[in-house]
DNA sequence: GCAAGGTC
């Protein structure tokens, strides 16, 4: 009885090649449910058994992740919530035929062998396939085959040394995926939504201003280079030169000391030399040198060299390479490997190229000496270097250029190094040495087929050692200047990304393309990259806040953590928790200082067109989080105002804002600044905040709140000493003397409190205090020492609901007599009475109870079982809050109350149950 | 509408 075994590879190409090798070319092929992934069949020996093999494949990752439906809307939840929002795995539509094929085949086999690439992502893809197969066939035995190249020897070694999936590698990829999504999405939503509001003409609704941990460092490289160029200060330096005529040739002899910055010293040497009329040939040296042929081609080199030499972007090059690969013209183009394994048979590949009209001769020449490929050191342990498979002469345009480059490069590295002879002639003039050199290519070898390396002869006439040359005193001084570095080309950028570990070989060109698409960089006519106004403004804004998100160190640090997970030094959750916490802190600081980003962008885009501060719940959605997380007293980074200049009057405050703040000039929603002289509420900038009144019609009309006086931070707090209720009372904060205060002290029942004296024998004997005038049982719990500091005073207004409205003495959660109020908001419950805490909103205990039980109406969208009726809470927009459960994160399972509204109408109310 | 990573 034969073993029935299912093999699954990472891509169809690998599946086919493994099948070919293991079956000695005797395999069958049938269609799968996915057009691109065929199913191969063959028999072989496996674990000392006969085995019937079914070889299937996937196309990279099967599953992907995204936030749960609840968090898909950009407006429903603040971006900061994405740091902890639930994430779900799902199977995209185009993966379903692949999954269905694997499921079908897994049911038919007793063993599964995973042949995915031998890297971190390959290990993860293996785990995805395992997951699917186990659902289809829970008893299937699972093994992992590891191979570093697709050769007979490697495949047979892999099958005889099968292993288990390395869970650490899987955990590392899990970690990367989650962090990339959370961090990328949080910052992208935050920035997009903000700029859409602040610069609506430049960033209309739905315009995306993205952040990603790879794309932003890529932008950072471009910005850095641009700044290096701009800040470059040229320095003068001086050289000496003399020109010697020999026959028809003029030979430039340059001062052996090169260039020096000291002009006086150079002039002294020049004068000394010019006193001589004769130079002596001191030394003539000729030496042979090898000019090495290129290394076998990997992806990074293909992108770099082809984009340099073929006038194409790296992305274009890769897209064409992929097309050539699918046409069977070249090998797999995503590879890090730059050496051919010893077992690799190059001869048939070179033979194929003898058919080429332009380089066929070189191919024949290589075959005569047998190919000897150059050898690099890099390997991805999965793929060979890029080489041409079939010759074709039918390609046109850029496809032809890329194919020709790959073919010529392949032949060049199979050829021999070029040989040169370099001759250096040194002359002495007044003890100063001058030299000239020439270069002759003695054997072109690989250069015959590789025009991308530009070598040419630089001939020098014959000189004899000891020879005397007339120079006739013509030593000249040349004044030079140092020059700035050049702007980055795509090739330079790929080099930097490679060096700093930004992205992978397969994604470098994607990241470059993305920062072009987002409008962060512009491509110059010469192909170099310059940061756009947007790209530059963003990097400058983040840097001003103190978090340069464009720095590549952030990604490098994550890569180190991922490596630590792979080697068992760290745990996945440890890294996720740490990074989420850290980036959330960065996010909070950036969101509370985002004015600095606006400011940086306004340097390029002009003043913002819209007032940022409107009605609190219409402010940026991260507002809610910044209040909840209370990032108090961040370093003062405001640049607009100083506290001392704006304390005298409300009018002056407003003028100072209008004069100094570009946003205020285009205020669309009028606000009133209130007398603020004694305000000690400091905003996050550490300066006195301003007290404003909500003017916009809505449930909070007339309410007052403190916010940053310069709009430099996101500070926002409802004023707890003011409250305007329908027909209610008006509380005003006034510092009162103790004597004048006496008649005004009210208890929680809103009755004048009674002044009493402690008569018990204790430390407070004789001390006076206020409490409720009513008898025990009916009295509220108000208590206040008479000799305490300034307190609140209250003026009555008409129609105040009184104690008679709470005859049952219903108390709120903080022990005060609950206040009877009426729902004024339009809606199902308008006009209904309810009891709530008497304290102003913001400082209240959030107690809620309908005045008449029979009136209890629950919105249709709430399910009764979800509501803890003992704790009905009103959210900030007047709705009954909804009891919900955290689905993920450190608070998983913990219940909380939140605003029940959806679709961007969510008010931000939140309280742990 | 957001990230980065596979592959096609």
C-alpha cells in the first residue's frame, strides 16, 4: 500500500520544478480550481515507503488581516482605537480557489509536506496551509521540507530530513503583520482626516495621506539627501597643474598633493615651481589590473543597474521582469542569491544564447572555455540568481531592453574579467611631484558583451625615467570648489533601503512607487528624486514634534525584535505590547501637537482654510483619546504666543489669536471668549487655556469649555463650574471672601446649607461646617468646612426644579440627591423626565434613572439583554449608552459603556462598566 | 480610503 502524500509549494513554478526533479520528468499534470496553480502527480520513495504524491501550490500568502467590521469605517472610531481594535484573519476572494483546491486534496491524503520558501514569510505561508489542511483533515500528518535550492541533491536531502514548522518564525511574521497594520492604519487615518479638514482644498475628502513603516523611511532618505544638498557649504581648494606637450598629445600632470585649502601655501609652491624651467621624469610604473566581471544577478542589482542604465523606474523593471518570467523567458526574478550553486548546469543556458544575433558570438566564446561564473556571497536559500532561460528576438521596447540586460549580464558573469594596463608617470619640479596616468584595456573579455560598464582607453605617450622635460615655468594654480552630493536616484534609494533593512527585495520598488503615488516625492527629468512640498512638510512637522517617523531606525529596531522572536530571545506578545504602547504614546504626542504639522505644511501650502476648533465632537476624532489619556504638561512646543502677553482681557485674547493664528482669520463658527483673567487651567502646552462657549446649535449649546489659547495642542475640558440647563441654574466661579460666601453655600439639594459648629470633644471642636438643613434620613451628604478655601456660589434662575421634584429622595451614585431633568433632545424620549447626578456634566457620577418607570423607552437598536438596567448611562450626545465588551487586547472581556451611534455620529462617550 | 508581505 502506497503512502498518499500531499506536497504544497509556495508557487506553481516551484511545484512544477520539484515534481520534475523528484519524478525524473515523469509526472502528470491536471487542473486545480485556481487557473495558475496546477496539480502534479508522481510516485517516488519516501521514508522507505512507496508514495503517491500530489503536488499542489499556493500563490504566496493565502490569508490577510484587517480590522473587524466595527472598525472599518474611518469616522466611527478615533484612529487611536486602531492600536487595540480587534483584528480578523480573512481569505480574500482571489485566494478562495486555491484554498478550495488544497482543502479538496488534503481530504484525499494522509500526509502533508510543506515546500514553501525557506525564509520567515515562507514559514508563515506554511503555517497558513497547515491551518487549512487541518480543518479539512484533522488527522493529516504534517511535515516541513527545507531546501535552499531547487536541485536534485537539495530536494532529496529535504525529504529525508523533514522537520516541523518553526513556530518562532511564524510568530515573528504574526507580529510584523499586526504592527504594520495597526501603526500604518492609525497614523494614516489620523493624518488623512486631519489634513482633509485643515487644508480642504489640497486634500479633499477621501484623499489619503498615508504613513507606513517602510514607505516613510524611504521618503526620509529622499528628504535627508535633499537637505544635505541644500545645507551644503562649498569649500574652496587649490591644485597645481602643468601641461606637457609630446608630439600631438597634451598631457596634464597634476600636483601629487591633490587639492589643498591653503591658497597661500599653494601660491608659494607655484612660485617655487615656476622658477624652474625643467622637470625630471622621476618614475614610470606600469601595472596590470583585472576589472572584475559582474556578480550573478539578484533582484536588488537588477533594480539598481537596470534603472540606472535603461532609463526606467525600478518598479517598471520589476513588472517587466515578472512578465518575462511568466513567459518562461527568464528565471524567477525575486531572489537575493548572487552565486550559482556548483551543481547548477550553466552550459545549456549559455548554448541557448548562441542563437542571439548580437551576443551569440560571445556565448560561443564562453562555451569554448566553459562557463566560469563569478561568485557572490548572498543567498536567500530558495532561489538561484536571475538568468535567461530561452532566447527570443521577438520582444520590443522596454521588454526587449530588460531581457537583453539580463542575458548580457548572465553572459558577462560567465565570461572572464577584463584586463587592463595602467601606466603612471611621475615628474619632479623644484622637489614638488606631479603625475599623469593612462589606461589601456589589454583584454576586453566580459566588456565585449556588457556595454553597461563604460570603459575606454586613456592613452598616455611614452616617457623615460630620468628624462628631462621643458616646462618653461608654466605651473598654473586651479581654484576648485567642493560640490554637494547629487540627489538620489532610484538605484541609490534601493541601495539605502537594502543597507538599512527597509522592506524586502521584492518590495523595494513598491515602496518607492508608493511615495511617488502619494505625492511625497517628484521625479526629476534626470531621474533623480526630490521630496515634494507634502513629503517635506510632513517630515518637518513630525520632526518638530520630536518624533521623526521617517527615520529608518524605527524599522530597524522592529527587525531586531523580530529576529529576537525567531531565535527565542523575545515573545511575540511581548514585542506587540511594547511596540503598540510605544507607538500609541508617539501617536498621542503627535496628535496633541499636530498643529506643528499644520504649521509645517502651511509653509508650503499657504494658510489653512478652515478653523480647526469647532464644536468639540466635530473636532478631530482623536480628541476623545487625548482627553481620556490625559497627556498632561507636555513640553512647551508652541511657537505662536507667550502666556504673559495674553492675560489681560478676553478681547485681547481673541485679538492675539486672530493676529497670530492663521486659522482664526477664516473662522466660520463664531465663538465667544469669556473673561479669563483668573484662569489657572493650563493646556498641554503649559500655558493658561482659554474659556470658550459652544455656539453651534445642539445639545451642548451654551456650554463652556477650556481649550488651548493658541490652538497648538488638543487640550479640551468642559468647564465644570458653569452649567446651563433648560430652566436650570447658572453656576459661576467667583472667588468670594469667606464672609460674603456664607449666605450662598448650597447643599446638594440646592438649598442654602446650614452653618453648624462641632461640639464633640475632638481636634475639630469649635470648628464650623456646612451641611444639609434637612433632618437625618432626608438630608443629602453635603459637607464643607467653613474655613476651607474659595468655593462655588450659586445664583438661582427661574423654573429651577426643586426638591419637590424628587419627593422619593432618589440618590445618585455619589450619594447626592439626584436632579430631575427633562429630555430636550428631539427623539423618541423627548419630554420624558429622568434623574441624574446634580453635578455638572464632566464631573458628575453619570447616574441615570427614568422618573417614571413606565416611561422607560429603549432605543430599538439596543438589545435589552445587553443593558445593565441598574447602570443606565447617558452618553455625551444624550443617548443611552450601550454595554459592550472588549474583544481583544489587555482588556479583553472587560465591559464598557459607549455611545450607541454609528456612522460617524459616535460622540466619543466611554466608561468602563 | 489605511500597512507590508507574499505572488501573478
